[in-house]
């Protein structure tokens, strides 16, 4: 996808929330702005209920199988998502890494399957509070990037989302300087990441999103809790 037409990318991660009535009301009120790319990621069963326009409003999945087909009860493949007009898929979210033992290797495989099916993996990386306190954030991110992002990834087919785990759902965020430093570090790990879109996630709200988005190395946000309140999300994406 050519992201150059967009000023910023905003991805709503609804996690395990939402129902049909919620979606109806949400899309009556949602105002996607023309110059930003907006992606809404509901639980898979609701993907079909969402409105998309294939220009600035898209739907995304929150996960995908590492398998392409076969006897894997409960799984959904990248080809199936593609068949349903899904253009984005979050992979390696810390909640999946933590609760479902998702490894860097699995994230890498999932990303390859997605890219081959013309879906953009949004690869999540981030450090725990303990790792931050031990001052090993950069080492942790380097390992996650090296192992999770496949060789076939480029700035048109893959997005990176930096989500410090200690900032998710806590109301805490790194300072603006710290976000800039980490994003700049990621960008410079390898020449190929220079032009990647790098999103920030973790306690993004309408009250801090403008400041975060102004950071030079931030290309948009991945939003959890605040994306469930449509008026708040409208402010973030406006
Ligand atoms: P919060 O915005 O609720 O902190 O969640 C962030 C997140 O995990 C998005 O993927």
C-alpha cells in the first residue's frame, strides 16, 4: 500500500470488546478524516459488520493463523482474511505474546503469510516494565525486530507498532522524548527500516494524541481503550 497519501495511520484495536449494537452506533458516529488512514480491528466474527471504503477506512484483524489450511480447528488463515477484503492484521501484540505464548518465530511466519496474501502485518514490539527498569529496552526491541520481521518486509507491506507493555491500559506513557528516541532507534536498526511507518501504542487518548503524533518519528497510533469511545476516537483521528 502506498502510505504516502496519508498524514498519519490510526489503528483501533478493540481487543475482546464490541457487539452488533455497539458497531451500529459506532459507525453512525465515526468520522474518518480524508488525509489519515483509519483501520478498525474488531474481534474476527464482526469483521463483516464493519464499513470500509478502501481509500481511508479499512478493517483489520487482531491475529491470524500461522497455518494456511488443514486440520487446525478454530484457526483463520491469511488467505481467508484476504478473501474477506481485510487489508491489515495486528501480529505479535503483547497480550498474545503473554497469554497465548506467541513467539517471535510465530510472528515472523504470520507476517510472511499475510504479506503473501496482500495484507499488511502490524508487527507489535515493546518492553516490560522490568526490562525498562533494567535499561535493556533497546536490546529487547532489537531481538523482537530481528526475529519477528521477515526478510520480505518493506515499508509498503509492513508496519511496526511500538507498544511499551507497561503503558498498555495503564494511563502511563513514555515522555515524548523517550518515544522519539525509541522510534528513531528502530528506524536506524537497519537501512531498510528508514522509511517504515512506525506507530506508537499504549494509553493513547484524545488528550495526548496530538502531542504524540507531532513527534517526528511517529507515523500514527495503535489505540486500545480510547478507540472504544467513538467520540474520543474521532478526536484522535481528526
Ligand atoms: P490502550 O490504548 O488501552 O493502552 O491499549 C493499547 C493497545 O494495546 C493497542 O494495541
